[in-house]
C-alpha cells in the first residue's frame, strides 16, 4: 500500500497489537532468568524499542512512508499511527510493569 492509498488504520492497529502482545509475553518469559531489579526494569525500555521497531516494520510491510503527510495533510502517517496505537502500548507496558514488579 502506498501513502496515496487509503490505509486501514484499524487493521494496522490490530496487527501492531498482536505483535506487541507476543513481544510482551516473550519479555515476561525473560523475567525468570533476570535476578537484578534494575535489569528487570530495563525490559520496559526494550519493550518501548520494540513498539517503535514494530511500527516501522508494519509500515514498511505495507509500503507506508511514515514521514509522508496523512490524508488531511496536517500530520504525518507516523503521528497518526502513534495517536491511534499509543493506548495499546500503554496498556501492554502497564501489564509488563506489573509482571516485572510482582516477579521475585
């Protein structure tokens, strides 16, 4: 899909949510091998990096230029996608944080 086509942001959001959920589950599995509290908390940064990378990867898979202007022209695709997906990231990051802080 090129940026001149109409992009289904709900589909993008759904795909990103599925991949982030898998990434979160993988990081939760890593918890059992980490004893240091600081290292455990660093998993949140790793999750944030994965969010950014997955957003770029899904955009690339769909031939979406994140820097191009979205249909209205006021915002880039990247900003629109960020706005549409941040709640997913926040929810999963909160769940990961709960797992990290409760794991002992």
